C-alpha cells in the first residue's frame, strides 16, 4: 500500500501522521518534489548548473531526422522556412512559460493548472505531455538502436530493449544524477556535434551551395511552396512541448535576487526557449548531412542520423568513422532519453494522482513510460515520423499557446490571478478559459489536418490551432470575468507582485521560506505549498490535499459552511550567521 489515511480523530499529545507515504515517494532525493512546489531549500544548484543540465537534454538527434525529413519532402526553400518559422513560434511561446516555472518553482503541469485549465482540466494536458515524452523516447531509442546495429551488429529489436534499460539507473536517482550525467557528457557531445561539419567544410566546400538548390526527394522542387511550408511547419512544431522538459529542470532555479538577476535571466532564457535556437540549427544541419550522404546511402538510411554521420567523418577518420559516429549517437541518445524518461515519470505521476488519489512515487511511473516507448519502437514508429509528429503538433501547440496566452495577456489584463495558484483547495475542477480554448483549437485543427476544410487548411492546421488558442483563451477569460480561476481566495499564501517578496491576505510573515507542518503527513513545507483545510482543521500540504478522497471538496464547494480555519503562525528559518 502506497499511503494510508486515518480520519481526523480526537486530539492526542503526539498523534501519529494521518498519512504515511511509501518509502520511494517520501525520499525527495529521488522523488524531486514531482507533484508539488520545489522549495527553496531544495534549489541548491546555481543558475548556470540548472541551465547546463536543461540544455544537456537537447542533445537528441531526432532534430537531425526531423529536419532531414522536412527538407527531403518539401525541398530546401520551403523546408528551411518551415523550420525557422516553427522556431520563432516555439521561442516566443516558451519565454513566459520558462519564466513562470523558474520563478514559482513549478513544473509544466502545475503551471498549466493555474494558467487557465483548473485542477482536473490539466489532467488531459498531463496525458498530452506524457505522450510527448514516450513518442520522443521511442524516436530517440530507434536512432540509438540503429547506431548499435551498424556498430556492433546488434539486432535492432534487441537494441530497442538495451536503449530502454540503460536509462533506468540514472533516472531513478533524480535531478542530482541527471545533472552529473549531462555535465560529464557535454564535452564529448559537443566535439561529436561539430566534427562532421568541420570535415565537410574542408572536404566538400561546395556542398552548401548545392544543398541550397535541393528540391527534395519527393518532387517538391527547389522553389517556395505554401503547401509545403505549412505542412513542414506542422512537423517542426511537434517539438513545441519540449518546453515542458526544460521546465522540469527550470523549477529548480534558485530565487531571483538583485545579485543574480542578470545570470538568472540569461540562464532562464537560454535553458527555456533558447533550446530551440540550437534545435533549429540541428534540424538544418541534420538535413545538410543527410543531403550529402544521400547518394552514398540512399534515402531511407540518409534519414537515420548514424549513416550521414559516418559518411561525413569517413574522409578524416577512415575505418574509425563508424565507431566514432556510433559513440556520438549513443551519448546523444542517453542524454536526451534520461530527460524523456524523467519528464514522463513526472507527467504520469500528476495524471494518476488525480485519478486514483494514490501516489506510490515518481520512480514507478518510469517503468510505465518506458514500456509504452518500447512498444512503439518495436512497432517501427520511426517509419511514420512525419505523419505522427504532424498530427501531434495540433494538440501540443493548442495547449502551449493557451498557457502562454494566459501568462502574457490574461494576467496583465487582470482576468487571471497575478501568481500561479496550483493547489486543489483553491481551484475549480475545470477552467473554461484555457481548457476550453485548447479543446476547441485542437478539435478544429485536427479536423483541418485530416482535410475536412480543404488543402490549405490541412497544410496550415497548426497555425489554426495556435491562432484559435491564443484568441479564445483571453476571450473566454474576459467573457467569464475570470471567475473560474479561483474557487476561493487563498488566505495562507499569495505571491506578492514584486519578485523576491512575499505575503498575502492573512499572512503574518512575508517570507517565502516560512513553513507550516501539514496536519495530515506531519511534515513541514514552505508556505506556497500549504493550503488551509477545514476538513482537517489546519494546514495541509498540496500533495496531501490532492490525494484526499474523503473531504468531498468541502473547502471549494461551500467555503462559508466550512468556516474559518485558524492557522498557526508559520515557522521562519533562522537567519544565517553573519561572518
């Protein structure tokens, strides 16, 4: 049994906790606050370390395959325009999300809750995000298995299993292990990334000129096509949910202060939306490598990143080109798939905790995510790359665009609270502003994607998704006057308007690090993670609040009948000694 709850009883001198979490769920060195606010006491890494770890996760080579697929299908001109346009959209929508996650210490799911979706409304987005992680784990795992097949003759079916099992020990240990792996492998990865292009610069200096007139392998031609541009952008926009994986690291960013604000802002920008700058360059670079290798290896193998790597390195490394390319691919795929597995465990934890009111621990959901990814690999989903990603991007961009619209427009207009409220005790189950906007935008764009509204609407279905979500989220918030953001005021903690300060209605000590002891699990948590609970007549932490299946949502459904909850004065950590 993962946790137990005892109904509130009579007072006793030292009552035992009403809830005891399973050992893995209670160990935050592995759990990494998967379902709750990341407290300042846990955010012990510097902005540079957090940013470096987050950027280590973009080592993936699916960018190479995606870029090659787009350019091979739609030609250089349309394909390049698609990749760059998608990068601009991803960058702009990622800025407010990255800053919110870093400032409030919340992952993408918790930000979504408070940014227009509501408590249960964000359950669907957890599923969308989980699907992103296992789809891309399968893509990256397929690339790694292809490399092992060429280098060692390992059957790809066995390679799929090896790529799945190899990440488990790292992901199991959480952020600390992930940070070390990303730091240790970064120099080797950078050398492997740059070397093929350096070789081609000397050995095939005219290749870039030929590439610029490449008309693709499907007869698209070298000129610009609006249809090709729209379809290619849709494929590239499938990466928009990557901001969620960046946010899973950014939530550990230390507090922004006057002393570190420049480094903090730069780190958040680089590790948040900045990933797509490198990502777009990798897509174009991957397309170029595939183009150079096309005649030697054929179209099918040119789309597999290992073959173009070998062909590019061969002039300088000769027989060592194969092991060198294989090593680069394996390192790259480990770097990204530990992130995919880690983020997947977070999203599945959020999803099932709301449905089952149970939390056995983040680490158990690693196995669920990897099992789905392994199944997709064995089904050879790599062969349907373009179509799969084009479909997925319709839903992904509707979700991300709605969240960005809330953070940028609704909060500034006053229709949404100025801070991110993520706790069940204060949220409506569903907020029509974000959830409704995403739902409508997704349905309309998917119908367009399947050709219901004609050829051009099919090609630009992702633009339809983005446009509708960005428009409808503010409109619905305005029409409802923001009433579905908060089911009741939060008397325990409200983030102050100024960064770095605290306070709110009923808060005596304006200190974000002040703690209350949860009346259910008897553990002290910082104020942003605490809710006042009439069912337990005291403070409860956000996770105990989420997992309570017996309270009947008394605090939200009838706040007046619940009465006032008398909260103890929060405990403030002692000031550090003066040197």
